[in-house]
């Protein structure tokens, strides 16, 4: 592996201090401001129209954007991962500074006039006017006098972003109000996410109340003293929450945990309400009927009607299956209640679902998820996943040890190229067949800790792009997850659903690493939101393919592969209670669309988001909450923990379901017969992953599939008619 020992590009540094993080954010803004001022001072389209060229106006801005993204993303990243609360606070402040500056830039009329002049001079304006529906491709770009389709896409997007940022509004009161709304929404997003990251609550339970919960979980919990003597503290972090909801025999324990988890961030309730009101007001200022119309216009779906028709059709198709599944689970609950001599009231509750879903799989499919987890120790599973990506996409992952880190660190200190001692780092390369070139850096931060982002996600730390001299800057990307920590007696073991989650997020990481765009803004996963999940969702299929399940497995004690009979049983559970799972996703998607498509602003002011969230869940998924026991249906505030809707998926959560249509089509038509087909893997890498958001995503799909996408495979996978 000597040829991979010395990457041509050093990894990024994580040496920020609470002072430097804020100072660096301010300096970045100042550099960009100076550049924009210079462009406006030197280029005068009104006096000399020919001066407004792409090279003169856009290139300096994209160069600045490319370079600033290298530190900007890291400055904002500390808030999600740093163990030091002072650094997290500084990162939050830095993001606020950069966001507010971004809003200021997006509303500069003097810069907009330059961009608009380039758009008109280029010929793109005339071409798009003749055929508004035409996708930007190489032919259109060249006809418009631009170097390539990516540059044409950038120009069109940049011009439109100014209009969407309020510059279509007359100067004065309306425009000022629009800017104030944008500023406040930025503050809300930062505060909302900070509340989620910093959430550190929990419940003290006795061992008796936690009867049934695996000892692997109990052994990691804090033991109480004084008034909590004899109890353990169960947090709301996933490694505590999910196993307890799945295994705690006492329904009162599960109920308390479920309800308290839905109320863990109630400070976010007013922030959520304020956000949806401000979004609606801003959309109406711009002339849109609602926020969803504004947001979806530039996505693949184009209109809220398309989204609502898709979600409504899916709901109609799934509803009978959901009823059937609940009735079956209710029978199971009844038998279990009788066997344990506990009351049965004929209701199937939210806090029942993980418990009886798990019991059903165990009893009817002879599957014990803890026994299966024995075959998926975290370290060997990650290594096996990377081997799959190596074979499929022609990549090589080289794990960096302490000496490697020290050698390639720009400071000569190993610890400076990571933000925490738990983080695993790989340098990533092309294999010999792909040319042995450097690809980038991959970071894995896999265990929970105080103040850390609480879900599983992929974060781009530095994008890739072409530098001014034509050389490439390579990306750095991180998986931030919350899998259980190893104990004194056992390594961290992954349940199969955690294996799928890890593979999904790693799929985003590979999308990020494979990116080969000219501009940082289009790199990797920087696609429209109703496509971005498709590549990762497609890769989840490998976790349900027998040959790949075997390849991923390695028993933590015996090193044996998972037996074929166990694989067969596991694969048989893929669609167990699938209707309920997808109805739950529909609940999220329809709640998102409902709060973002009010008929009037006054309707939205009157809306109780908590009531709507709980009502919709009961109606769509059919799972009952405390309202079935006579409590008001404002008992929980699930929307206050729903980071997606404040963090960029607003009027976009449907994308998880619509992306499934594309992912099912790609897998079914290309990979199903041979998931490890190297030729198709490399074609996928270069045709889909490499492109990022540099061209219209529909064009990417058509180029890969050789036709327009179809929903047939999606409905077939769900067992529904197409």
C-alpha cells in the first residue's frame, strides 16, 4: 500500500478555538464583501454591456465561493461534534454570522444587476425564453455561448436565487420585511438545532421497570445516588431509546419513555410555529400561494399538487395493509397481555409498536435481533462495507493510524486533523483500474457523547472542485452516528436495522467522495432534496441481498459468517409491517406539506401544530396515543424534535418517499440480478454519483437508466400494484 501512503492533499485541520472560529467567520465574510464591492465598482453594464461576461463576473465569485467553503463548512461543523461546549457555542455564532452575511449578499441589487446582465448577454435568457421546460444540457450551454452545462446551470440558478431572495420586490417596506424574515429564520434554525444537539435529559428507572431491556444497554447507563439510589438514568439517545421501546416488558415504562421523548425539546415548540408563519409570510410576499409552492418549484416534483397527489395515492394504496398489520399486532398484544396477566384494552398504542413489531419478528420468523447483532460487530462490519464499495466503485480505503496522521498533518500533530479521539480517518483512493488517483478523506464518528448531533447523518466537511489553475481540490466527508459504545465484555454490536442505517449514510459519504464537479456548490450530495436520498436508498438493497449480508458478517467471538438459514429468515422480514413503516413516513411527509400549504395566513396562525401532528399520525398510521385514554391531543410535541423540517427538508420531507421511486427503479433495472457487477458499479459512479448537482437530476437519471424513470419497481417492491 506504499503507493497510497502520501496523499497529494493534506487533510483539513480542526484546531479552531472559540476566538478563532468567530474571527475566521468574520474574515471570510469580509473577503467576499470586498470582492463583490470590487466587481460592482469595476464592471458597469449600463455603460458597457459587453463587460458583463461570465469570466469577468461569475468566475471571481465562484473562485471565492470554492475557497471559502474549505473553512466555512468546518467552522459550522464544530457545533455538531465538538466535545467542548465553548467551541460548539462559537461554531453556532460563526454560522449565524455567515448565514446573515449570506442573506445580505443574496439581496445585493448591485450584484444582481451584474449577474442579470451576464444572463442576458450569454444567450441563456433567449434560449430559456423559447423553451421554458427545456433542461440545461451541453448543447443548450454551447448555444448560449457558455463553456459547459454546469456553468450554464450555475448562472441560471444564481440569477434566480436573487429573485427568490426578494429582489423581485420593490425597494422599501416589503423588501426590508423579507430580509428581516430571512434573518430571523436563520436564527430559528440555529437555535432549534442547538436545542436538539444539547438535549441531555432522561428518566430514572428501577431495574424492575426496565425488565427485558438487554444487559448490553443497562451496563452503559449511569447509576443513581441519593434520591435515585437503585435506579439507572435512561437518556433519549438512540442507543438507549430504541432498545428500551423494543424490549421493556412493562407498558408503563415504554409509555413514559415515549411521551417524555416527544416532549424533550419543548423550547422548540414556539420556534417551530414562528418558522412556519414566517415562511408563509415570505412566500406570499414573493407572490407564491404558500411556502411549499416556493420550495418545490426548483425540485424534481415542481408543484405541491404533484407531491400531494403522490402522497395521497400512496396513502390510499397502503391504508388497507396498515389496518391488516395493526389487527395482527393487536392479536399478538392480546395473547401477550393474557400470558403476563396484564390488562388489555383493545388499543394498539404508539409505545406498543416497536415492542410487538420486534416480538412478531422473533416469534413468527424465529429471528432474535440481538443474536443477529452478534454477527455484526461495528469495526468488522465497517471494514466489510468499505470492501463492498471498493469492489463496486473501484475505490481503496486506507485507515490512518497515529503515525500516518502525524506524518500527513499540516502541523505535524496527529490530533490536529480530528475533532475527537473517537474519530476514525481514511484516505480514499482510486484503485489501479480507475487510475490510482487520490479521491479524498472519510471520517467516521460513530458513538454518542454529550452535545453531539443525535441522529445519523453525513456531513460534507470540505467539498471538491476545480481550482483556478485547473488542478482539483479533493473532498473530506464525515459520518456522524450514534451507535452503542463497546462495553468491557463486548464490542459495539449492530442490529440489522443499524447495519442498514450505516450503509445508507456511508452511501451519502461515497456520493460525496465520488463527486467530480467544477464548482463546490454542486459537489456530491448537493442535489435537489427530492433526489438526494435516492443513491443511498438504492444502496440499502445490498443489506438485504444474501451474498452481501454474508460478506458483511463476522461473529464477534467465533469470527464465523452468519449461517444461510439465519440469512433466509432475515431476508423474509424485509417487508414485515412495511405498510406501517411507510405510513409513518407518510405522516411526516403529509404533516410537512400541511403546515406549508395553508389556504390563508390566518388559518396558519390558528393552527395548533402539536394537535395536527398527533391527529395526522393517528389518522394516517392508525397508532393511538394518550388521546385514546381521554387526554387532550396536544399531549406531545413531536414537531419540536423534527430537525428535518427546520434544517432544510421543509416542504421536502416527501423526498424520502419520492426518492424511493428512483432508487427502486435504479436497483431493479440495473443491479438486482448482480449487485456486485463492477462494470455497472463504475458506470453508476461516473454517471450518477460524480455529477452531484451539476446537471438536472432528471437528466442524470435518464442517462443512467436509458429512459425516463418509472414507479413500477417501487410499487412492486411494496407489494402494491403499479
